[in-house]
């Protein structure tokens, strides 16, 4: 896992910069001033990984901790959801704009 880079000049973007670009379709590189597209296609992969991990953790917690309550499972799922949100910038990719 690594943060995305500019497809033109390969400038590495920091975590906070990628978080700001999450809701944009296009952006301009602060180094080379060229435009690129922000692709969120790998977020589906993150969602799938999160769902599998949540199901596995829920099953294991029900098996190993017999007296776990619904609140305990809910808190566990909220913690896993926050971790998935924090990992979102690692699943974003920048691609060069297509020439028309």
C-alpha cells in the first residue's frame, strides 16, 4: 500500500492532500501544474476487504467470547469502519487525462 503519485512528474502526495482530493474527479499537480484524474475504483476493493474482515471478526468474537453483547459487536464494527475510512487514501489512484 502506498499513496498515489502524479502520473506526469511522479510527485508523491501526502495523506492529507489525498484526503482533500477524494471528492474531486480532476486535480492539478502542485509541482508540474498538469491536470490528472482522481480514480476511486479501488475503494470497492477496500469495501470488500472491510466486509470480509467484519464478518470474520464478528464470527470469531461470537465463538471465542460467548457472552459478547450486541453493543460489543457494534463497537467492534464501528472501530473497523473508522479504520477503513482512514485507509481510503491508500486505495486512490491518479491517472493522466486522456487526450481528445
